[in-house]
C-alpha cells in the first residue's frame, strides 16, 4: 500500500514519470503494481505528446500532424491539436 500511496502522491505533485519499483515485490503485489505502472503509462504517454506539441506551437514551430492512434478523450485531444496545426 505504501508504494501505491507514493505513486498517488507523485501524480498529485506532477511527477507523472514516476513508477513503482517492481524489483521489491513478487506474486500478486508485483502484478498489481505492474498493472498500475501500465495504466500510468497509458495515461501519461498522450499527455507527454500533447505537451510537446503545445510547447512547439507556443514557440512558433508548427509540428507535423499527430498520426499516433488514440481512443476516447485522448483522440479528442489529438484531433484538437491537429486542428490547430492545420
């Protein structure tokens, strides 16, 4: 539970690249933490891409259209950024 609390605190503090260290766990605990890490990767990956694109646009550099495949709300963010680029 301490590892999950640490991850939650990291997310609240904006340290979105932080992940659980799986080397200290085994069995169900390791599987649970791996799934949490995987979930965090799925959430933060699109935000990192969006942040880079917004930063580039803010500096006057027009990046290429985002061609990565996203679903749901992430697809909406991608489409909105692509609209700005176009």
